[in-house]
């Protein structure tokens, strides 16, 4: 019998603290099984952890590392993550007994009638107590609160990781844009030098009466077009440099360059992985799910608030009107109390609050679904962009080659009197535009790879 009684208390404790827990258990939303990437060649996503290393341009790598270390938005996100981690620890502490102390010393004079109604103290008063307070988590309210706070921390961490992914991609995109602007500036300067020479030659011919003034004016117009492009690209270069320096936590100034866009070595054989892996890799998807999970736990908190809360309070210490008898058996105090507080009638308020939490959870569930759909679309869009930009760049190179040859032939026809200068102007314009478009397409092609890695969630755990 005694042995049986020794098992009663543990069994009752288990039933008391776990069997009465209200609220459901979170289950992950079903994965989308119909999503596929028909254009993906590789499925091993392990290299995505440090995908910025695919850039062999050391200048770009240094910029990315500087941004991760010094970007103010990323540092603020890290601080919010640490705040959420500390808060989750504070919430979890509510599940355990709290021990505090109190002490008082004083005295006074009060009449007999006053002392009967606790209106004052007649004489001295000295006490010192250790106090224990513990709210029993019978219905699981504190456990749900703790789980919710942990999920909020994980969502905060995922948001920080998502910001890092975007930051790395933005630095790389701006760097490729900067190198593209450098190239377009060089094209403009070379074009301007050529047109200045052409204007001088036509001016000499005009002075000798070989060509009309119209040809000279058209040559000067072409020279002015190239001359206007030079300061335009210089202005854009300054804006892009300052944008990059802000990302790496610096004030205005120049940016150190490395390889040109044409010398960048980037593999198009990108490990896309399975759709289920994308849900595990994309930090914005993870953040959305953790937010959903945190909100789901709040349903359990709201349900637990419909039941009474039970608290235990104990006090152990000494109390006496005189210091000489304070720490004696006469002054010893040991008290213990239990309290039960619960709702009786509040016009269905607690039930409505449960409905509120359920609807908030439903809202976050739909937001999670939308986030996953956007993630799948981002990957497919990036794959399509790279594939089409690769084909477009090949065509742009052919356009430049043809325009360059056409200008040589047109200039020869004009010099020998077989055509007007208008044909030369058209060929000059075609070549200038084709060279600028080729440079821009190369930059867009490189940025398509950046966007693909970003859409795959690469780069957020490179420090691990």
C-alpha cells in the first residue's frame, strides 16, 4: 500500500501538468508538390551557403563582407534578433517559481480601536521574509506563451537572414551596375574622341569647299550627342558609388574596382534544388512560418484564459516588535497559501478572444501561402531571365559587329562620294546605341544570376 501511494503523487503531477493542457499542436502546412523547375540542371544546394564566393572578383567579395559587417540596417536587425532571444528567455522564466525577499522596520503609536481595524501600529515593527510565488501551468498557458516567444525569436532571426540575402544581392547588383556604367562611360569617351576627329576632318573639307555646311553641322551635332553622354554617365557613376558606400556603412566617396563585367566568371550551372528545399532555404519563407507558428500558440493562451489560474504563495521569515526577539523562535513565521482565480461571467469575452486569435492565425496562414508562391515565382522568373538574357547578349554582340562593319563601309562610301553624310550619321548612331546596349545586357545577365541566388535563399548562413 505504501509503495502504491509513492506512485500516486508523480502520476497525479503528470496528469495535472500535462493532461489538462488546452490548445492544439502545431503542424506544418502541406508542401506544394506540383511545383518543378524544368530548366534546372543541378539539385545540390550546399554551395548556396556561401554563394558570394562564386564571384572571383576580390573587390566585390570585400564589398560584400564589409556590408555584412557594417550595414546599419543589418546591425539593427541583429539587435532586434537578440532582443527577441532575451524576451523569449524572460517569458520562459514565468513557468518556474519566483523567489523574492522583503524586509521592513518601523513603529508608531495607535489607539486600541485603531489597532482593531489595522489603522496603525502601536509600538515597533520588524520583519524579514523570503517569499515564493508560483503560478501552476495546469492549462498550458505559460507553455504556449513560451513557445510563442521562441517562435518570435526564430522569426526575427529569419528576418535578419532575409535582410542579409537582400543586402548581398543589392551590393552585387550595384557593383555590376557600376562596372557597366564605367564601360558605358568608356564607350562614350571613345565615341566622343572619334567624332571630334571626324568633325575636324569635315571642317577641313568644308573650309576647302569640298562639303556643304550641312555636313559640318551634322558632324558637330553627333559630337555633341557623345559629349553629353560623358557627364551623364559620370553623374550616374557617382550616385551608384555613394549607394554602395551607404550599404557598407560609409559616407560618400569612390569605390575600388576589380574585374570588368566582361571578365567576371560566373557559372550558369546553378543548383536550384527541389521546391521542398526552397521552403527550408528561403529565410523570408521561414520567417513567415515562424510568425504563423507563434500566432498559433496564442490560440492556446487565449483558450487557457477561459479556465481558472492556480497560484501558490509561501512566506518564510521572522517578525517581531523588538530587534532582540526578531531572530528567535518567538519571531519565526512560516505561511503558505493557495489561490484560484478564474472568469465567471464576462458576456463571452474570452470566447471572442479565442476567435480573434484563430482569425489572426488564418490571416498569417494565407500570408505564408502567398510568400511561398512568390518564392517559387521568383526562382522561375530568375531562371527565365538568365536564359533569355544569355540569348539576348549573343544577339547584341552580333549587332555590335554588324554596326561596326557597316560604319566602316558607310564612311568609305561617303569619302568617295557615293552617299550623303546622313548615312554615316545613321551608322554612327547605330554603333553607339549597339555598344551601350551590349554593355547593359551583360550587366543584366550578371544580375540575373544574382537574382537567382537571391530567390533560392543563398548567402544567409555563410558565417556558419
